[in-house]
C-alpha cells in the first residue's frame, strides 16, 4: 500500500478546498460542469459511437436501398402520383429506427454489466456510477481492502492521500476524490476493447436476442452457422448434482435432437460419476465414463474412434484435459467449453512450425502456422457465468449453466433460421428484379413508352417493399417472443 501523508488538515476545510459538501456531496449541475471542464470527451464519443454502431447495420440493407432507388426513379419519371410510393419505405424506415434504438439500449445495458461501479454521494443520496464519471470533490464510499479507482483524500485522516490503485485500509470507507479515474481505469482489467469497441462478429440483432434470454455475448464471440458439428464440454466445477435432475432435462432433449454431444470433466470417482449421469439419462453403460488410468490406455489405442462414446472423464489433469479438447476439436467444427474459475486451455504449440513460418515469409506465401492458430482459436467458444472474476470468455450466462446453454442453442437455432431464409429469399428476389428491370429498361429505351417504366416500378416496388416489410415484421415477432 502506498500513501502520502500531508500536514494535518481539518475535514471542514476540505469543503472549501474542493468546493463540495461532506453531507450532501456535489449537485447534478456542478457534476456536469466539472465533467465538461475536465474534457471527458470520451463519454460523449462512446454514446455517439453506440448510436453509429446501432444504426450502421440497419442502414446496410440492400432491400431498403433498392426500395429507395425505386422511389427516386419513380419521382424522376412521374410528375404525379409519386407520393403514393412513400408509405412503404417510410414504414420500413420507422421499423429500422426502432430497431436501432433497441440496439443502442442493448449496448448500454451490456456495458453496465461489466464496467466497474462505485458509490458516490450526490444530492444527499448515495448512488452507483461508472468510475469514469468521478470528478474532483466527489464523496466516495470505499470498501476496506479494495483498490482506489482515483486519487482520494481520507475524511477521517485528511492528511492521508491514497493514489489510484492503492488498497484502501480504513474502516470508515469515506474519502473525497482529488482527481478523475479517466478512461484508462479499465485498461488493466482487459475489457475496454471487448466492451467499448462494440465490434462483435455477428449482428447486434442476434446479440440483443441473446441478451433478452440471459446470454451476454462479448466482442470476440460469434455464432456457428447452421449444419456445423458442435460439442459441449463442461468442466469439473459444474458437474451436475444428482439432487437437481430437472435442470438438465430440457437441455438434454435439445442436444439429443440436434446431435450435440455433452462431455463432462469431474473430480469424482468413476463409479460415483456414472451413477449420477445414469440418473440424469446422460450415460447408459459404465464404459461411457473413464478415469485417468483408462484414459492412458485409450491414448495407446485408436482414441479418436472411441472418443464419441465417452461422456465423462474422471480425475484428469490439465494436460490430459487439453488432449481431450484437441481430439474433440478435430471431430467438431465448433466446441463450447465451460471451464472452472482458474482453468484455461493452453495455447497450441506451433514452435515446431517455426522454420515453416520463416520460409513462408521469405517466399511471400501465407503463414500456415498463423492461419492454423487463428483457425484453432476461432473454433472454441469459452463460456462463463456473470459472477466469475475472469473476463476472457466469449459468452456469459446470468443463471445456471444448463439454463444458459439451453437459451444459447435456442437463440442460435432461431437466428440461423431467420438469417438463412431471409438471405436466400433476398438474394433470389434481387437477382430476379435486376433481370426484370434490365428487360423493361431495354424495352422502354426501344420506344415502348412511359407505361413500361410505370409497370417496372410498380412490380419492383411491390415485391421489394413487401419483402423488406415481411423481414422487419418477422424479426419484430421473434423479438417479442424472445
């Protein structure tokens, strides 16, 4: 613990020095003024960036742009009646604006879940705020043993100053802020780029649907496409209890229906683990559960052939668990792993490909080792619970892991169905409309007259507008029933 001891200053003098009130704290107007004086532009930039991110995906819709093009074309070719073409694109635009607002609300709520909070006295009431919103003169309520988010001066011993990052040792828990935490307060936690960048690998609509069902997606996460081989690996800490079999029934039915294997690691004895899994209907024969001795024997034989029949591994160490995950990575396209609080799969060793990488760089060909490393990393989705301290997972569950997995797979199935059907219909419709419009334009330029352009617009407008409206209404129905 590092602290600076200054000359003794009465606590009452702190009110004059920092222009604050020890009983009521700062007023809302004074907080806004000090925020603007300290030039916390990043708070405003993040809000603007969230709106840009929310509206970006909604604007990049080819159907919507094609519909606007048709309305513009009709306006240029028809002097009368062009107002009749406005209702449909306006309705679609309003639906997209509503979706952009929902996306922005989702981004703000996701940030609130992970960004660190602190209690501050403002307007006579203690409230939780983002640590980046601390201003000079704020009265903070700190916990003993926790690190200080900004430079503070103790109210019990006004001559003692604790710098940012120091451990607060006092029982009183009250201090006055001497400075701000700033945006760098989150960099040490490693989540600034994962939360504030909002650059997830799948659309915000899918993330919002997952969030509404209790699954939070992080920046590095993505959803596998339809038809991919998948498997779920549950680590020791989350081995199911024989007292709660109902928690796995619905999940087990879904995984069996989609042919997704469910594999467990456990520290229990082999016989005890088999009895529990048999009661839950997850294992039928004793050979479905193996211990470390049998695992060594399996490695000497054709292990990959026996891999699909094993449902639980008892007493394996970290290296043996990694061997199991390597085997399942070769059998599946995507692997969902729910590790315990202190375990993470070690990075795959590509040191044996060092010479190959150097030769690839010299010959100006793709780096095979780097490609394999990215491919290996992208095929594993790490799962976790919100009460964990680790912040390197791809998905977080709010409730029990079985409930979270069930909702994740349900949302994944719904999103893949929606995306595949809409993309297929949209692609075929736009292709047919382009061919139809090309023929009609050729006929119109050949002297067939204005009615040709009118019918070209009418057919394209009805089909394109109806398809765009159908897509938005279908998604609204899915959003309501999520």
